[in-house]
C-alpha cells in the first residue's frame, strides 16, 4: 500500500516537532502539529490550553463505566469525558485534512493510528534524557531546575493519551516504519532520512 502521509510521534525534547516541519519543507507539503489542537478548540469553543490539560486526565475503563451508568439517557459521545471528546474531534479534523490533502506531515495526535487505513508512513523520534533536558533548557526556555520534571510529565501525558486512545504502546518501536535517535543524528539529518525513506518506500508502489 502506498503511504503518502507521514506521521511523527516523539519524545518531549527530542526535536520531533522541528523535524516534522523540516520534513514537510523538504517535500513541499503542509505540516500539522498544534494547529490540530487549535482547530479542535475553535470548534468546541474552548481555549487550547484547557484542551491540553484535558488530555492529561484520561480516565480508566472503570471510570467510563461509572460515567455511562450515571446518565444512560444521554448519547454515548455526550457521556464521554472531555479528554475523549478531544480525541474524537481531533480524529475527525485529521481525517478531513486527509480527505482534502494527498500528502502532509502530522506530528503527534495519535496520527499513525487515526490514519492507518488511509496509509501513513509512521516515524518515532527519540533521544537520551540528557539531550532532551538540555534542549528543553536551551531551546524551550524551561527552568534548569524544572526541566527533568517537565520532560517526564510531558512524556507521561503523551504516552497515556496515546495508549488509552489506541490500545497500543506509545514507545513500542515495532509499530513504526522508522525510528530515529535525534541526539545522534540531529534534526536536519533526521528530516533528510525521513524524506529518503518515505520516497524510497513509495517507489515500490509506482514502478
């Protein structure tokens, strides 16, 4: 199956967002990252920052049961916690983009899962903690004393949001087509390797 969409999951501080942007620039296609959250917030009439915090509060299946049994007259979607409504709305927006654009780069948002049936080339960007902490301090302006804590909380939020909504394991590298260590390779080379792998992969389906 030809895969025309690139999805990128990334550890906090690994540079995945920048790598996604560079990849899109090299291919001449759009890159979507926080824009998905902002589109979702606009449709819901809620501040993006509030939706981000909702993602951190992903409920367990036990809480699902309590919630649903408390209000059986309401629709299933109305009964869902905000974190799940965010995921559903984001999924719709992502699928709408995929229906209108042949190729694009999507960073985060469980993209490889949402777009699996449409065909996507999935990438995972990771790096050692020391590199990610240094990057958070130098490039994200995170306080040196808080950088490690911020990194761990961000990774946990992304992992929980991904695992609960997909039923998969966020850091399981077996589910990605390409995994790159940005600390060893750097952003520019990572982007170049993604483009090369993406193009070479798709050549198989056009020859």
